[in-house]
C-alpha cells in the first residue's frame, strides 16, 4: 500500500478526499483553540469513513488499519436546507 501525504487546509479537504473515495487518515492539529476538525474527524472515523489519529498515535493507527473496513462516504443532499433558507430570506423558489 502506498500512502500519499498532503497537508489539507480543513474540513473541505477531508470531504473532497472522501468524495474521491480515497482512504484517509486525518491527523488533527491539537493546538487549535476550537478543535472542530477533531470533532469532525472523530465522527467520520466512528462512521468508518476514515481513520483519525494524533501525532502520537499515527504509527499505531497505520499499523492497525484495515482499509477494507472503511465504508464509502455518501454526501448528503443540501437542497432541502438551501431551499428552506432561500424561502426564509424571501427568495423565490426555483
């Protein structure tokens, strides 16, 4: 298995990688004040879409991971939420 390293700039990069159906290990930046990245990564790891590690646990995560256990991520449909917000703001329905 060949790993590709890149340094994502946040949750958008996480979701883009999942949409491409690539295996992913998220190593969260524990120095952030509001660690929403950690909350997102933990939730997606619990749903078996990716692996989540800290710098201290990365080696063990790589050793233990089974890529066949990951489940494909299916993005939700944001259309109903967008339509609701548009109606609330007074925009006409499409």
